C-alpha cells in the first residue's frame, strides 16, 4: 500500500512538472510572438521612414522645379525689358529721322 502511495505521489509530481513545463513553454511562445510583433512594427516603422524620405525627395524636386520656373520667368521679364528698350530706341530713332527730314525741308 505504501508503495502504491509513493507511485501515486511520484506520478502527481511528474504531472505537476509536466504542467509547469507546458506553462514555461507557453510563456516562451508568448515571448517569441511578442518579439515577432515588435519586429513587424520595426519593419512598418522602417517603411514609414522610407516613405517620409521619398516624400522629402519629391518635395525637394518640386521646389527645384518651382525655382527653375521662377528663373525662366525672370529671364522672360528681362527679355521683355530688353524689347521695351529696343522699342523705345526705335521710337527715338524715328523721331530723330523726322527731325532730320524737317531740317532738310526747311
């Protein structure tokens, strides 16, 4: 009878040990799952950072394009100014020509 009790006690002890091992394994699995989730989050964060970087690059390109457009506009304005000056000079030349014509007629 006492041997039976010992066997039962040992069996219960082994069962409790197996139960503790299952709990430890469950804990390790939860820890691994937590690590996998953190890794996925780091991956998402890296992707967001890459997207922010691409957006900064696109914004820089848009800014450079705006600057080129401002440069072209300044060049067009200078060309219009030169054309006005040439027109003014042609007007003065016509006026001088009329003055010479009047001189000759006198």
